[in-house]
C-alpha cells in the first residue's frame, strides 16, 4: 500500500518534495520547480503549505527497518517447563 511520507534520501530541506515525488511517480526536481513557481505566483502561500506538510507528513522508515508481520503459523511453539519446587 502506498503511503505519503517524507523522503529520507531525496531531500533538500525537509524531504516533502521528495516524498511527494515518490508518491506520485514524478521527478523530485519537477515537484521542486512547481513549488518554487507556485510560491512566487502565490505570494509565498506555498511556504506555509510546505511547513504544514513537513510537520504532518511522517518520515519514511529506513529500508532495513520496515515492519514485517508474522503469521500465526510462523511462530515457533514453546514447551512449558515446570517451575522449580519452592523451598
């Protein structure tokens, strides 16, 4: 499942444009140019949107630490060991 996250690898400031590029499949530089042009034409309103996205978007997990769920059949069985007698 696709999730919108900030990029850890493709970032200049906060990884927002890199994360949007990964999510949409577009080039990150194209997203950055669109944000820059939109910021100039929108009198800086996209700066506020970028900061809000930076705060709200979770950071991407490192590649080696992705959560993998085990099925119940993959869990090894354990034998119960009786407790030692109390003295």
